[in-house]
């Protein structure tokens, strides 16, 4: 009799345990569903900002310093003077990025900048953008480890004809993909780095379109970001860049105030071998 009683009790306890587990599981499922519903509600409540330029551009301005680097390396004494000027020592670059991080600057992405300019999305305090022109391997070997350690984004504008062309100075497709995984976006610097303003409409358009398409095929996603070679552009080139599918484009004009009416004529701050941390701080107003 005692054995039967114990067995019955055990059975009742097991049923209760299973019922409780089902109740907990059901509650967890319910909470997960609510979380998903809340996420959908938040997502749906947030207005969309398609990555395309509207027919009528907004009339507004935002302050976003965009730093323009070229090479991050130890310059050779035999390098041409201009190359030496455009080459920042890796240790100096690391100190500059560390200074930005310590002073609460946040390196924003191209998408964030686009949404701020075109859709009025807030960027938060002290946004900044870090860019590299030409597509040198320095961006991979010297710059990206520093940026990854500091959890900072950047953009590398590459000359598409120089990717994996056998020149060890320039990035390969594999390195570009790994850069993206490290948080460094890829943009176009045209096919052959020619002054677009010196070309006919057809030739300039071909430089713009062919570079974008090659990058998109190689990387498997849209590449609507551009930097003009030598910073050379005018109203004609702006129009061609828009027709070619770009939504943001960098010049070499000095400044940090970016106009939503000119998303294809963004200003930058050029960083040279002589800039250092003190010079960078001065550019940013010591903030």
C-alpha cells in the first residue's frame, strides 16, 4: 500500500513539474513574441530612409568633420616629397585615433551620415568620419588593427583598376572583404584615378559607373559612396556622379560643415605627415 501511495505521489509530482515547465516555457515564448512584436513596432515606427537621393534635397546643414588620410606607413627617404607629405606614421595615426576616442568622438558610417543629411536622423554628439584615399594596403595592415581595437569605423576609397593588379602597394579583393568585416567600408575612387573635370561626359561617366559596378560585383553589395580623384569636381561632375548611382561624394575642399543640398560635394580635413595629434586637435577646435 505504501509503495502504491509513493508511486501515486511521484506521478502527481511529475505531472505538476511538467505542467510548471510547460507554463514557464509558454511564458518565455510569450515574452519572446512580445519582444519581437516590440521590435517590429519600433522598427515600423521609425520612418524609412532609402539610400537614394530625393528629387528635392533638404535645406539643412550639419557639422561632421571628415578626416582625409592617404598612406599610413613609414615613409622612405627616397619617396617623392608629396608622397612623404601624404604619409602618416603608424604610431602617429594610432595616437590620433586614441585621442579621438578619449575625447568622445564617434566614428560614423556612410549610411549614418547619409541618413543624417537626407532624412534628418540625429548623429549624437561629436560625430566624425575617417577616410582613406587610393586603396593602399596600409589601410589593411597599418590602420585597420588600430581602428578595430578602438571599435571605430572608416571608409577606404579604392581605385578599382588597381585592386589585385599585382602591385603589392594596393589592396586585394580578399583584403577589401576583410576590411569590411573589420568595420571599414569601401567606396569608389573611380577606375583609373583621372581628373574627371578634364574628361568628356561619356568618359567621366564611364569612370564613375564602371568603378561602382566592379566594386559591387566583387563585394556583393551596393557601393554608393565616392571620392573624386584629386578632389576635382564641378557641377557637371556632380550631376554625372548622381546619374552614376552615388549618393555621397567627397571633395578635398576644406571644412566640416556639410550641406544636405550638396551630398555629392562633402568637405574634408586633410591629414598630413606634419599634422600630429596637436594639429588634429586644432582642426577640431580642441574639442
